[in-house]
C-alpha cells in the first residue's frame, strides 16, 4: 500500500507541539496585516521533518502535491523537501514533471 497525504498528515498531527506552534505563529508574523497572515503551524521542528523524508521517498507525486495544498506550514515544507529529494535523484522526465 502506498503512502497517502492523509496518512502523512495524521503522522504530522501526532508530532504537533502546541507551544512551539504558538511561538512559530509569533515569529513568522501571522497576525492581521502581517506578512504571513493566517498561516497555521503544527510546531514541528525542521530537523524532525527532514528525518521523515527518506521514509516517505515512495509517496506518489499527486499525494505530495496534496501536502503542498495544506493550510499548515510544516505540511507544505515536508512536501517541498520531498520534491527537492526527488528532483535531485530523478531522471529528466521526473524533473520535468516536478518543474
């Protein structure tokens, strides 16, 4: 069974840290009129997301794209990390598909 965006999101929800999420919302200026207005955070540190990437290498591209459409910053970052890994390791056809 291949990994779906829903499965990944459930894992991310389990890793959520509300205190870190509040800090990130202040740090990234998510208030009204600020540059990241409305952005949502789960409070997951970048090294944790980077560690997840190798185990999610086989995630189908449409599922990675679904992560990119998430309202949560960490979901989108994880999707971008997955795309970067695939682009670096992929052949020209895959690179064109990602691009």
